[in-house]
């Protein structure tokens, strides 16, 4: 897996269209490198044995973005693919490596999460990047449907969890379910605080509408008020 991640990562360095697109979605060049973002000309499919098979029938002239997924040991266990020109994406995970997986975990934010026992969780990869520049506790769960393994991660490491799922019905429902889970079903789990409110659909939209400076101020103010609740 790591060999393929490195190949795709090197491909990105030579693909200006992919780099420009990522920048337009709030990703800095430092973040592209830190989180091993990549690009592939063909859609890569992760097989059950952990090997990669390319779909030669689905060539993409602009390339397919790769967002690596890692476990809490920071091992690569899968990836998300996303078309540069469209909205289609796929998530592949190596089923031979069970356990919680995330996008955006690094040694830095893991140490902060362990030390302060709190995290900000987001739903999508493009929500992660702007917020990661504000908070060292940010991690992407890749979906609003939190898995059992991710719940176990939260119980083990967190006392407070700021939830920034999308403000659509699915995101609201998932946030409500998390609150119920850690108040009625799992005693002693983290305190769940809903951090994202309208008028923004998601973090990515907030960054696009506010711009970098106002976005950082907006969420720094939110962080101060929410930390006071812990």
C-alpha cells in the first residue's frame, strides 16, 4: 500500500491541474505533502488481498485524486478517490486490517488528541483542510455514519468531541445519534458538542464564503466558547 501511495504522491507534484484544484478547495501545498495526497491517471481498486488493480476501462484525462486513510498506528489502510472534474468518489479500505480508520491523522494531531483528550471531527476531506489550520485536534471520519471502531477510538481517547458534520439532515441526525450514544448507551464517553450551525452547509462552504482570515477568526472564536463548556 505504501508503495502505491508514494507513486501517487509523486504524480501529484507533476500535475498542475490537480494542484490548482486542491488549492481552490482550501488545501495548501504543505498539507498536500503532509497528508500524502496523490493523483492517478486510472481509478485504482483495492482488492481483498490488499493489492491494487487499475480500471483500464475508465481513463481520466485530468487524473483521479487520492486521499490516503490511516489507522491510529498511522499505517496506510486504504484511500478515497475523487474525480477532479466531477463529484464521484469511492472509498477503499483493506479489510484484512480491522480497526478504526481516518483521513488526516498525523503524529502531531494524535499527540495533541492524546494530551488534551479532545478532538474536532469532520465529515469530508475538504472540510478537514481549512479547519486543520485552525485546530491541531482536527480529524476526518470520512462519513457522518460513525463506525463501531471509531466509537471505540472516541471512548478510549476523548473526553470532549466537537462535531462539525454537515448541517444537512444526515449530518444533524448523525450528531444527534452521537449525543444519544454517549449519554444513554455508553456511560463515560466523550461529551459531544455540535460545533457547526447554519448558515453554512459544511466547513468547506464556510471557508469558501468567509475566506481564510475570517474563517480562522470565526472558528477560533467558536473554539474558545466550546472549550469553556468542557
